[in-house]
C-alpha cells in the first residue's frame, strides 16, 4: 500500500476527536486515526450502497402488481424539487 503525504486542516472539534482516538489507544497517531476513520466511513458507505442495491434488485424483481406505491404521481418529486430550488437560491 502506498502512502500519500498531504497537508490538511481540521476544525478544533475534528482534531480533538482524532487526539481522543490516539489517547484512547485506538491509533498510534493522528495520521493513522484520520486514515482509519476514513476507511471505516468508506466501508460503511459501501455497505449502505450494497444494501440499497440489493433492495432495489429485490423490488425490481417483483411483478408489477406487487409494486408498492411511493406517493401520488404528481407529488413524487416535490421534495427533490424544493431542495434543488433552495440550493439554487443560496448560490
């Protein structure tokens, strides 16, 4: 495994958390703590993505008459549209 050296900045809270992990003996230093916690976060995202994909596959395998409604046809995308409008307004 290659190592990439990179200078990064942390908020006080993030740095304090990394130091706590080191002081608790979970990691030998802050660099290892950051790398280890990023690896854990990636593993969790990968796990969540796998679960979502499995659920989508399960639902897509259902016959059409067994599909569950997700809402009124006209309102299915209302939440997404409102979010996009709010993001656009902030820009």
